[in-house]
C-alpha cells in the first residue's frame, strides 16, 4: 500500500508517523566547505596542513599573520598606554598595580607587606642611574637598557659601572622598556634598587653638614608636583642641605619622576617621613633648630636672615597655597622673597633654590676670615 502523502518511510522496522519529527535538522554546510569529519583533529579543514600552535580558532580556521603595518600599530598603542599610565603612577599615595607593564619580580607576593622605606626603588634617566651606581649607598638589583640607541658617554659609564659592581644589565626593546617606565622619557635606561633608607628626625636635627657646619634642613609642606620636588631636591643637595623632611600625607613622595628630576640628588640627601609637619617643627625647635618658613606674605626679608649660620630649617609651602596655617604659626619666622616684576610669585623649586643658596652664601661669608 502506498504510504500517505507527507509520511516518512519506514526506517529500522518502525512504523512511519504522520507527525513532524522533533529532531532538529543540522544546518547545511557552506558552499565549498569540507565536512568537519574530513579534517583530522588539530588540522586545518581547508588545506589539511597543520595549524600553528596557539594560532587556530575553535572552528579550526587559521589566523592570518599580522602585517608589518599592523605590528607597528600595536607597538604604537602599547607606547601610548605606557605613557598614559604615568599620570596615575605619580599621584600621592598611588601604587602601580601588578600586571602588564610591571617589571618582573617587582610586584609583591600575596600576603607580603611592603618594606618600610621612602620609595625610590625604580630609578629612570641616565644621570639618575649613573649617580645611583656612583653613590653606592644602596644595592642595585638590575639595569634595563633599550636596544639600538646612541652610545653616549653617560650610557657607557653606566654599563662600565654596572660591570664593576656586578649588577646585571639586561638589553630590551624600546617598547618593552617604555612599558616598564613610569616617567614620560626614561632616556633608554632604568634601574631597580632597594628603597632609599629612612632616617630619624632627631638624627637629622643634630647631624652637621659635610663641611662641618651646623645642621641645614629643608622641609616641604604639601608639595604635590613630582617635578617640582625633584628640582627642589637637586638644588638643595647642591647648596649643601644636610637633611630633608617630608610629610606622609597630602604630599608627593620619592617616585620615579622625582628621582629623574633630582638627577641623583636623592642618593646623597638623608630624608625622613613625618606624620605631621607642625609636630615635627616643634621637635626641631626643641633641638635648637631655627625654623624659617618661606611665603609671599612673610614678615621679614629673606636677604635679612640673621640666623643662616646657625642650625636652621627652611620650610617651603605648596604650589599656589603656600604654607598651611598650623605650619605658619609654628615657624620662628616667615620670610619672603622681594619681587619687583609683574608676577606675584615664584615656582616652589625656584624659590627653594634661591632660599637654599642664600643660606649657603651667608654661611660662606661667616666662615671667611676678615
């Protein structure tokens, strides 16, 4: 008997049913595509050749290799990301999260606490790295140098010093070095070292300068720009400052940008971190140190500073805000720099350099025989 129209023929001895089958029909293969079963496992379905390891998709299709233009675009993108990360890396209290762009071994292990120190464990810039090696005040773990850069005298000094000190020198691509860097321009070299040592405030208050003069200290009140702090430290070291006082809160600490701008000055300046600058000023005054604040609204002239040849601490205020109220109240005197131009203030690093060298000038004049 002829089966009814639309009924499926008998299969496997089972009677045909007039109802539609509940099983879904497999999608038809694309025109020109080989059946999946025809391609061996791990091989390309279109050519039968082995697909490169890690370069095949889930469907077995080969990934087309990147062109030179695409590679350059990826490299440029990585450089932009590395440069953009600088904006967050130097914020007060900021920590760079482990992951992409962090030097291997620099991240803390889970549960490990950060060692107490001032920071400065990553040093960037040719002059800063050279002074790090010359000073010998802390251990240098390794140095990274970018490939294919001009072999200058400073760079050759770095390599020679590293060889003498048995410090590993690793040559990497410029893109990889930029991914490690936390400054805008590391100048093709960066170093990893132990953190800068932290000194006690009382020790700085009684330590004489390298020339045997009374203590000459510099304190900063709320300076948040790393470039300004680095330039200020560089001028302070050149002027013979014997110690620096940094507040723990609302101020920038020793970041890679600070060490680069300081050009190695951080290696020679003893520094301390204090919980509060007003209380630190009280301790300094109790130790016999004159504390002189620098502010545009000061009640005395910087060039009339009579206590420059005695134990003294200069206090620099924040950019734009000047000295805070509590710090200003605790200073023995507040001095200002006479300005005769149209502008009403100086950059904090420029004002600090002028004040530091005014103290140095007076000390040299006092030590000169009549």
